[in-house]
C-alpha cells in the first residue's frame, strides 16, 4: 500500500501525504517519528528495529482506537521481555553503535546508542551537490522493563537524538550561484506504559511526552520550530463471553507548536498555538457464526481550541468460508487536524476528513500467502492556501479529493529451497485539491503503478544470505507552470535494483555489504521552478533528484552473549 518516494523516505499510503500516516509505540503516539532532513535527502526513522517484536500496519479501515490519521497507522510493539543478557556492537562505513541488555529478577534494562556521519562516504564518492556539512546524527535510548505481580508489566522508554546537515543547491533561474540549505534537529521522547492481563480483561495505561526542535535555513531566510506533544491514554479490553469482546478507552493529546521565521532583513515573525484534544472510543467485536465475525465502533473527538467535535463510525466484517481463505470488508470515517506549519497560521482551521471503503481477500497455505485488496477513499475539508507551504496565507478548509485502486501481495517461503520472496503491485488513481492547488490534480507522491520484488536466499555452504530488491513505478506526476493546462505530466519511470550480502564468519558475527540503486540511475522526482519567467516568458526549472543516487554500505555486527551463539541475523 505504500508508494516508493525514494527522495523522501517517509510513508506515503494510497494517495495520502506522509503526514496522514501516524506511528505508535506500544499504543502511544509518536510525534515527529522521522529525523529532520535537507531537501532531497531521505528522512530516517528515529527508532532501531531491534527494539520491537512486531508491527501492526493498517493501510486503511483501521480500528476506532486510533485517530488523527487520514490514511494509515503503524503500531510498533516493543519486546516484552528480553531472551537473555546480550551486548551488540556494530561498526560501519558511516558510523558505529551498540546495545547492551541486563536482565535481573523481574527487571530488565537495555541501553543503546548510535553515531552516523556521512562525511567519509561523501569524501570518497562524488556527489551532485556540495556539502558544507555532511549529515551527522547522534542518538541514545534506554528501555526498562519490570514485572509487577503475575499479570502486570511496566515499560519505560527514553530516546534522545541530535542531527545536523548543510548543503549547497542550485536555484532555478538564478545566476548568483548555489544557495545553502541547512538543518539542525534536537529530539527527545519519554514514555511509560503499564499492562495488566487478567482472566477476562486486559487493561493498559500510558503517558508519553516528546519535544522536537528544528532550525532550518534556505539562503538568507530561516525557520525555527518547536513542537511539544503530551499524550495520555487508557484502554480496557473485556471479554463479555466466548463470542463477544469490548474494547473501550479514552485519551488526551496536548500539542504546543511555536514558529519563528527570519527573512533576509532579519525581521522576525513569531507565532504559536496550543490545543487540547479529548477522545473517547468504544468497539465491539463479535463472532456471529464460527465463520463470520463483525467489529463495529465509534470514536468521539473534541478540540478545545476550535470548539469542534466529531463522531466517527467504523465497521468491519470477515468471512472465512474455508480453512485458509478469508474475505473481509471495512468502512469508516477518519479525522485529522492540519499539519503544524499550516495550523500555526490559522489556529481555528477545521480539520480534514476522509472516508474509507475496503474489500479484501486473504489466503494462506503451507508457506504461501496471497492478499488482494480494493479500496476507495474520499477527502473533504483539506487545507487550501495561497503562497507557499512555508509561508501560507488565505487558508481555508475547502479542498476535496479521492483515491481508488487495488493492491496485490504474494509471499512464498517454500517454492525455492532456502529462498523467501514476496512481490507487490499497486494501481492507484488519486486526485485532490489541497495546498496551493485549487483544481484537483494527481499528487506528486502517488504514481499510478507501483511494483516491487524482494528476494532473500540463504547459501548454506557459504554461511551467507543474499538479498535483492527490485522497485518500479511508471513515473511521478508533476505540474508545470509553463504548461498549466496539462495535468498528465509524468517523469520517466522509476527503476531501482538494490542488493545486500550478509556473511557469518562466526556464529556471533555478521559482515554486511549493501548497495542501493546498483546501476546508479539518476531518477527524477519532479521539478523546481523559478519564481519569475525569463525574457522569453519561459519559467526556468531544475529537476528534483536524489542527492545520493547510489549508496554503498559496509558494516560488521558482533553479538556477545552467554552461549556466544546469538546474532542479529533476523534484522537483515
């Protein structure tokens, strides 16, 4: 369900912007889940995959428990209890890091840290742009677990990081040379959750606080943002009978955002807002027959700043006619406030809404999985404005749109010995009026056709795993001011082949080599246009391309444990 937007790095789901996908850790909201970045350098997730035991990823029609997301939710579930005391260290061509876990009587503590610096890579390999400071990131995190009684588990997680980057990039139609773009980012997250699992009920409660500070500059202009989010949530899942369960809860979300803009004359524009959101939801899941189940729920929300409230019904049903195949259908209404840099300029702006309808078929047998899903989404009250997304004005909630299409997913673990592969295809037709586009257009992040193939093959005699990824789409839509009537413009197709090789010289050591885009194709994701036309009336442009078309990586991962046989191979 995700489109490949390689120069961004975030999740773009079924015609939805990246801001329409929300991330949670153990049910708690993660605000600003991606590190800040300079233009055309993909953002990185802030969290290590080794922290989690699994993930729930919904591309639409999701539960009434989650809100403030028009397109999708990604719920990451952290490891409940470490298997053993263990220390992992890694050294790579772009940095180093480590993690250690200490397990005691009913207690466990994990401390980890990473340092990433792309200067060695940029120093060896030529780039399209000139780096004034290559991207650098430092982060540290700690995870504490404590068993409370027989049925209680307390989790505390803390994460802090800091990153910087400076790059020179050409300006369309400018003869004055390149302009510097820079970013400084400091981020902190602290959250605590408690879970009690009884015979007929599961009770969870949690609280989290995050603060994100960004200082971005473009030439002589700069913007400073501070985003603070407090999230408190409590849920109870109660088993009414063998065939009926009730999931209910309440949550509070407090958001504070401050923005300071500096122009070339160093004049400052300062503005801010703070809002409190209150949510209550309840959802019933019932087994109507041994082969039919239904889940229906209602979510209520209220904004203290705007005084608006909304009621969002959601329903889904599943039918399993045989022992392995399943049909399901889901529908619902979803609500989301505007992104902070828009809302700070119009604090009383109404939130946007979307409606989802999905039909799904899922089949699984003997190591093979097939999933086919059709979807239809409508949007209303999307934010429209004049000016740019960094300095919008005349903001109103009048935008509308839709997205429709189908996904096909196939995964196979048994057809080829020692090989696992999965293939995906998505067709999507999406149009929306939002931002400074009054007319409905296809967004640049929604290619019509997307396909991928991932292959993992284990070569036992060589104690190695070979990985290949093929990604393709038919080009990114874009609008040209030189041809405003043409709404079907697309870049050339995107095609990427990436490879990775993991070798185990010892049971606790992994050597990993990888390359993205091995053929070094210079993909174009759209175009940047000058503010004014030239003497002939033509508006100059420059292509939007990845700063690093091909990326090479080499790393060594070592695990120290009691039996000296553990490793991080499952993460590759």
